[in-house]
């Protein structure tokens, strides 16, 4: 009888991209729950919108490139990208902005460069940067105010209306924590600034929980060996070093704890910077890469015009990643020194 | 009793590694069972790394179990023994187990099922043997690495063992499913430890590690017990956590010692020797029991494998024999894997044999081994990098292999990949990574081979260029030397110093050789004058050489040696000349001694040759003088600074001119005196010893020379006017000589009654010569026609020449036969054109006369032309004209005579004239038609043709006129 | 003082990067960035040229044109200065590293037409930079150019091996990448107060 003729190895593990991406999505769920709890339905609606748009665009492109559709959809990479973008943008962002962002991310950044595994830039972050540059008003004025005793959240139906019809929801939107701190730090001291109700009892109302959820999700991913510890630790480490160097005095600049727990630091460190396709390859390279992102995040936050410039930080380090790869090759067994550079 | 000392040493964690499901429980529960004796045993000649073994048995030969049937071929090769007793049934190509599924040469044994052993000599104590003997035994037994690669074991035990400090026994068996070593350790631990002791004796390492994973607790126990029993105290059983692929040699070395085998190197470079535990047992078996390696323990496992377990099979058992022995489930088997699931390969042909390093037969069912899904693109997740035991970047390697970027792949150390399969085990995209690396490795190998070829070709080309350069340089050197010599000699001529004595000697030798060739038969006449001349020459040579030596001492010291040698020669010559002269004087001026005729001939000929060369020299000197005068005049006008230099050179040239003229005069006078002398001698001798033949020959020679001189004079008159004088003198000299000789000859002929006979003889001799020559040349022509067609025209020309000569000789002979007296002097056969031949018949005379007339007319035309633009040729041409006129008139007289003699003359003449007219007419017609053509097609040829028409018309008219005249 | 110069450097290297923010010097940027080695060589050459020509342009402007009242000749004289410097650089490169010379090919003399070089000279005039400032401006601009060039070439090597759709292969996707990078560099805007 005819036997299968395959060369070794004959055993494969049970890993798959779907599984990996699924784990990432799963890790994002607690954060999503926290966000919904504190900031309303906006994130969920945005998530659903983004995911459907992403799948739609992916199908179109796969058809255009004459590739099997189900195979392309099955790996859940578009879903993950959409989810990440939805969590990054403000909850009340108009729907068309989200759609444009998704379009840019899926079609331009991902498929134009070759599809899954070939994109040199992080799609979600590139889309975020695009939206920030193109629609600065929408991107800065649609942040939701956290749930407090005094502040309530918009209902689901109203949120839908706000997103799809851009209705007036001024009472529910406000500046982010980082924004407030940054704009007032020149004039006021820390104590004065933190009188602002959005700061809450601990650091920032609601945001600390969200960051915590992100952290938990990230640890889960490390445990599941979806990501390694190098990138997140180095991002946080870079940020820590910079903020220790320059932000020791909370009266003159944003405090360290605020840096870590407010904004999208945790999201960026565990989910966005660790995007494997666009980051550096070797472990040492990941360290450099992460440190670069951390430093740039601090630079942009402190001296840049945008309150949260982590999208640009990630993009800039994406740009540097291939160069870092050339010079951070690991040492192979039997070698004295690693071969670095582009010449043998 | 030794202690267990494996507690303190740490192990180094292997970087990376994966944990595939072990699946060992299926086959390690039952003890090792005996394998079957199949119907035929197939033993490939190449079961090991290295050269295939050489067969030493023949078909039909009966062998016993353990008998040597193939010997190792070279150092890195192994013996092969018959696994059981039986008959060699064939030695042929059979399918073997190899990923390529190719055939190889195998020895086929048909067992007789008696299983009789050959003679064996077991020993009790291996310590009595020397190391060399132990290694010898290992080699004799044909032991190779049984863990997988199959490296001949005896090679690993070098003669110098002082740098090995660790012996590592690989009992890891890290691959899933395989349990052969496990059971071996459990059941035969004592033998294994004995084997280790044998190896210890050979290598004397500081420590012995048995590396084993912690998923084999029973084996660990057994080994530890055996170690306790053994006498050596540095064996330790090192247990470390199970991880694939810790069993790789390099990985195990790192885990147990923390050292890394250098890239591209061997473990022995870090003082380590690694052996598989099965090999160790085989060593024990070979040394102690004198059992050759003829069987091994193989695991049969997999859900479709029937009765799973470990079997001790004979080497060479075909796969299907073993499978049927274990009653495998053929229908549900998906594939048959030789080896483990991570690094084994599928078997194509189940009749292929299991060889010395086949440790497992894995027969999975369809769903047992996870199916590999279609590959996603690489998402650069980095999982592969985390598990790679060699520290590579598999995703980059995959990226480069996929894009055929082999340069970067080499940079990323693709060659260090051990193809363990850990990376593809964890890849989420389920990319067949190992296959990509194999592809890239193959391509790189191919490229390197092509590159090496190109390098070799380039080296060859460069060597050839170098060789050609050297040859060219040598040639240039030689050319330079020659040019320098020539420059030096030219310079010497200018400045008055003498050129190289060697050259002179060479030139002399040449001239003499030439002269010797020329003068075949000469008059053996010796004259005192010539002797005197020779003596004088020799003396002058001596004097001049002495002077030259003086000069060269100052200016060219390197020539002194040569000049002195030459001086010696010249002194000898002078003495010889003196002696001969004295003797001749003594003997009397009139009695000639027949000295070597060649020398006299040479001297005689010498005179005339010398005249020519001297004349040439004189004329050259004259030329140079003129040129120098001119140059001086120029310089006086334009470049006054050169005037002085030119004046000195002008003086030199004038001196030289005067010298050469003087020489010439001296020589000519001498020559004339010589001729006179020779004439005198001839006159005097004619009474006594003058020989008609010799005179005849001499006369012929003289005539030849005269003719040649005439020719040369003509040539010179046209383009070398400065030589004309000298040549005219030559001509007259030769003419005189020939006339004198003729007179003597006639006299001799008149005196000698046998003259005619002699003359006839001479003529006959000449005829013979001519015939021979003709035959020769005809032969050569035939040859050329056969082999060298491009030489044919030259030979044909020579043939024609020889033919004319032959005919002339023949004619002369017949003439001699017919009319004895009148033709005596005219035996000269060389120059057909200018000799007036004796012809009687009208048919011959008439064309001759016509020709002569033509020549006369042509000469007239030439004279007219020359009178206009070449006045220096006028004299010569006038002479020509008169000569031709004379000739034609002579011929006319003869013709008339002949005509008057011949009754039919007129008719003959008429016939000839008519023929002439007809010829002319024909020619004219042809030319006219050609002219018509030209007018139609090639108008630019018309003027030429019209000219030809005119000339032909004139000829025709002439012919007609002649005809009318005679009519 | 130092802080001021540092700010200037940061400004010209990152915030107002010549290639990605001011969009000058795109020709060599796209043309030489296919291989990392050539990019590094080109970066060095451009640095040398830019610094030298910036300084020389400053000198020519302030010591020759201004005293003679010939400021309107600035463009032509700057071009002349740049051409001289480029020619000099070409000769130096040819002598020291013929391989680099061959590899760079036509792009070495094309530095003359690199609008970044002329841009530096003109911007120095426009911004009334002092000598040190001009030098730093030129040097910083070149550093920014080289930095972006080298990083881009590393990225380009990677993109060239990616599965880009056929209509976009080659320079098209390179341009798009440059655009996205410019987008990223916009994050620096406002970092340094103008």
C-alpha cells in the first residue's frame, strides 16, 4: 500500500495563529469590561464597529488578491487589530473616523505591504496616528469622563447616537487625565491639580483599574507564551528611567504613577509594542526596541504637543526595528561572538 | 566499590527545547525480545560515514555467523560481518533506507537457519590488552556509532589521548517513542559499565558522565547499581530534566559540562569524546566476547505496529520481515518511519534492510501523528527563536530561505542548524521550517561548489596568463639583447670600434660555408700570389685584433676575453699561412702544389666575392659621406650647436670612404692580378696538366658568373647607381676571365684529341645531373600534390626551370654528338635568356628572331622613356639596345643562312609567319569583344581595353607586313 | 548656550527633519536606500558635503556678498560653493574607497542637486544663523538625513522581500513607507518651540 512520504519532523505542536490571536483577544476582555464599566458603552460599540469593518475590508482585499478568504479570516489577526484600535481611540469617536482608521490599518498598512506577517508598521498605531493628525478635534474632544458618584454614563442607545450621529454630548466628554495634568502643571502644583474630580482617590478615576486589567491580560499572555517578557518590561523600564530622571518632582511634571497608570501605557506596553510582526526579532533587539518606545513615550508626553504620543513612539521604533535587527543577532552555539552588522 | 558522585555537579540548562509528547510507555514495558531470522539478509556496503566497505566474499560462498564479509576501505570505514550463517546469494543493488530512497550495493545472504557462529575467542580481562589492541578489536568488530550518524568508532579513539578529559556517554534518548536504549540499560547495565571501563582504559579521561534524562528512572537505577559494582571511581550518572533535543551531541556536551563545541569543530577540541550507550555495549561485546557487531536493539512502536516493544534484530533484516514478525497492522498504518518522530524519515520500500544505526521503527495510525495544516505566513512571533537549541533566529532563516537570500542566511549561521525540528514544532503558523532550511542548505552547497569551480578556473586562467607573460617577457628580453647588440655593432661601425668578435667569426664561417657550397669543382690551381695574400690578411688580422684589444681595454672591457680568443685563432691562421707560403715558395713559383682545392677556389672566388662586398661597402661609405655632408650643411643653417659633432662624424665618414675605396682598389687590383695570375697559371699549365674537363667546367663557371654579374649590373643600373661602377668592373673582369678560359679551352680542345670525348663526358655528366634534378623535382611535386597542395605552384615553377635545363643539356649533348667543333664553348646551361643558342632549323630560328626583334624594340622604348626621366639608366639601356640589335641581326643572318640551307625554309617561314598573323588576329578579336562588353557593362575598363586593342592592332599589322615581306 | 545648541540640533534632526518633514533630498533618499552598505556610505558623504557647504555658504554670504551688497547673488553663489564641495568630495571618495565610489555611482555627484544642501544654505540665511548655528544646522541636517536614510534602507531591505502586491513593488511601496514615516515624524512637531 502507498504510504505517506513526508520528511521529518513528523510531529507538530498544536499551536496556531488563531490560537495566539484568540488568546490576545481574550486577554483584552477584562480591560474591555473595565472600560465599559467606567467609561460607558462607547468602547464596546467601537469594538464591534471596528471588528466588522476590519473583517469586511479584509474580505475585499483577499478577493482582490485572489487568495482564499476563510484562510485569511480564520487567523483572527484583523480582529485583533480592530480591537486594539477600538480600545485606543476615544469612546465617542464618530463612526466614520473609526471606519477610516480601520481602512487605513487593514488595507494600507497590512495588505499593501504583503498581508499577515509582512507589515513593517503596527496597523493600529499607524491608524491612530493618521486619525490624530487628520481629525485632531474629534480625537481630542471625544474622551469620556469616568464614572464617579457625580458623573454618570451615557446609555447604550445614546452612545450609539453619539457615535453615529455625532450628537452633542458635551457633558459626558472631557480631557484625559494626562491632558489636564500637562496643561496645568506649569501653573499649579500637584495637589492643586489633583483636586480636579477626574483624578479620583488614587491616581486617576477609573484609569487605574483599566491599567490593572491590561497588566493582568499581559501577564496572562506571557504565561501562555504568546509574548515574551522582554518588550513589556523594557517599555515600562524605559519609561520608568525617563520619569525618574525628569519627573521626580511631581510639582513640575507629571508624576511617575500617573505615567504608568494613566493613559494607554499598559495597553501599549503589553499589547501594542509586543505586536510581533512589526517589532524587533531577537530578545536583545526587543529590549532595545522597548526601551526606545518607553523613552519616546516620555519625550512625547512631556514635551510634545499631543497629550499621549505613544502611537508616534511605536511607529518610530517600528521604523528602527529592522536596523536594530542587523545589530542584535544572538550568538549561536559554538560561536565566540555574535555576528553583528550586515557584513560577515 | 565506587561511590555515587553525581550529586554535586550541576547541569547547564539547555537553551530552548520543546516537550513533545513522549509516547514511550507503549514500548518500554516488556524486555528485549529476539528478532526474527528473515528469509534473506540484505547488508548494504555503506552503513557508516566514510568509504563503503570492500566485499571479500563471492556469490555462493558459505559464511558463518560473525564472519567478515566486507573489509573497511581506508581509515574512515568499517567492517561488515555476516549476521547469521548462510550462503551469499547475491551482491547487487538493492533499495536501502535513506531519505532519498535510492539503491545501493548490498550483499545478500540467505540464512541456513542453523545460526552457527564462527570461531570466537572471548577474553576474561581486558586490562591485559594494550590500547592499540583494544582499538584494533573495536575496529575488527565493525562498530559504528549506533545512535544515529554511524561514524566508525575506532576513529574516535586517537593514538594521542592526553587531551581528552571527559568521556560522555549519551543515554539520553530524547526523541519520543524510542525506548531501545532504555531497555538496554535496564537489562544489560553491567555490560555497559564494562564497556565504559574499556573506553576509560583507552582514553584515560578524568571523568565519565553518563547523561540520561529523568524520564527513565528504572534505567537510572540500574546504571547506578552497575556503577557501584564497577571498579572505576569516576563514572557518574548525570540525570537532567527531559527536554527535546538534549540528546544531540553538542547539546549534551553543553548540558553536562557547560562547554560549547566550537563552530565547525569536534568535541575532541574541547577535550570531550561522546559515545552512544548502544555503541558502548557493542564495544563491550566485541572486546570481551569477541562478537562482531551483527545485531542491535530496535524499538517497534506506533499504534499500527502490532506487538510493540524492543527487538534484538540481526543487522540487515528487511523492514517487512520485522514488521510481519511483530504482526503489524498494515491496513491502518499511515506511514513507516525509520527513527523517531522528530528526526526520522519515512521508508519508501519496505524490503529495505534495517542497518547498524536504525534504532526505531515507528508505524503510526492515521490520526496518531498530528497533521500539519497548511502554513500561514510567518507572523514573526519569535516562538521558534525561544526553542532553538542552537541559538539561531529561525524566523529570519526562514525569511531568507524563502526569498533565496543565501548571503544573509549564511550570515545568520544557517549551517549551525541541527534540523532537530523544535522550531517547526512550536510554530503557530505551522510552517515546515526544517524543510526550508534543508532547501537553503542544499542551494548554498550548490553555490559553493560552483564558486569553487569558478575559483579554480580563475586560478588556472591566471596561471596561464602568468606563464604567457613570462614567455613574452623572455622574448622581449631576447629582443632587447639582440637590439642592443645590433645597436652596439651599429654604433661600433659608426665610431670605428670593432663589433663583437663572435659575430665576425660567425659571419666568416657563413661566408666560407657558402663558398664551399658554391664551388663544387674548381681548378686546383694554386698561385703564390693568393698565398701571399692570405698571409698578409692573416697578419693584418692579428695586428688589428691586437689593436682592438687595446681599445676594448679602455672602452668595452667585457669584450676582452672574446677578442683574445679571436687573437689566438688569428695568430694560428697567420702561422699556418706563413708555413704554406714558405713551402710554396720553396717548391717553386711555377710548380703548383695541389693544396686543398677548396681554399684556392675560395680564395679565387673570394676575390670576386670580396670585390662585390667591398664595392658595396665603398658605395655605402660614399652614401654616408654624402648624407653627413648634407646634415652638416643643414646644421650650419639651423642648429649650430650640432655642427661640431657633425663635423667630427663627417671626418670619420670621409676617412671611412677613403679607406673603403682604397680597399676596393687594392682588391680589384689583386683580383685582376689574381685573374691574371690564374690566367698565367692557366697559360703555363695548359701544356702540362690542363684538363679539358676542368677547363670546361671552369669556363662554364666563369660564364655563369659573367651572366650573373650582368644581371646584377642591370638591376643596379635601375636603382642602385652607386654600385654601377663596381659592378661594371666586375662584369668586365668576369667577361675577361671567361674569354680567357674559352681561349684556353679551345686550345686545349684543339690540343687534346680526346677533347670532344671529354667534352661529351662533361655534357653527359651535366645531362645526368639535370635529369636527376628533374626527377627529383617531379617527385617532390607528386608529394606536394598529395600532401602539401599549397607548395604545388612553387614546385611547378621549379619543374619548368629544371625541364628547360634538362632540355638544354640534352640539346647540348646531341649538339656535341652531331657537330663536334663548333659547339665546344657553348655548354653553359644556366641562363636561358641571354645565351645565343645554336639552332639550325628555321622553325626554331624564326621565333627566336622575332623575339629578339621584339626585345630590341622594347629596349628602344625603354631607352626613350629613360632618356626623359632616368638619365642614369640611359647608358645601360643604350648598351642593352645595341646588344639586342646585335642579337637580332645575328639571328637574322643565321636565319637567312638557315633559310638558304633549307629548301623548305620559305615554306616553313611562311607557315610560321601565318601562324603569327593568325595569333595576332585572334588576340585582336578577343580584345575587341572584350571592349564591346566593357562598353556595355564596365565603362571604366574601356580606356585600358582600347589601349590593348591598339597594341594588338600594331602587332597584327607587323605580322602581316612580315608576311608580305617574305612573300 | 549648550541647551540652545542642543535644542537646535534636536530641532533639525528630529523635529524639522529634512527628508521626512521638510521633504527635501528625496532623490538620494529613494535612490540609494536599497542596500544598507550604500546608505551608510551615502550618509557619510552627504554629511561631509552638507557640513562643509553650510559653513562655506555662510562665509561666502557674510564675508563676500553682504559687504559687497550682492545678496541677490546668494542662490548662484551657494550653488557654486556646493558644486565645488561635491566635486572635492567625489575626488576624495574616489581615492579613498573606489568600491564606495563605484557603488554610489551617479548619486555622488547628484548630491549637488540635493535640495537639502541648498536648503540648508538658504535657511541659514533666512534664519540669520550665526557661524556656530550654521555649522550645527548643516551638521544636524546631515545627521538627520543620514539617520533616516540608514533606517529606511534597513526597512527597505525587509520590504523588498515581502509579499507586496505586484503593482506596488519597488519604489511605490518605498514611497508609501516614506509617507508613513513622515506621519510618524509628525509626532515630533511642536516638540521644540519654533
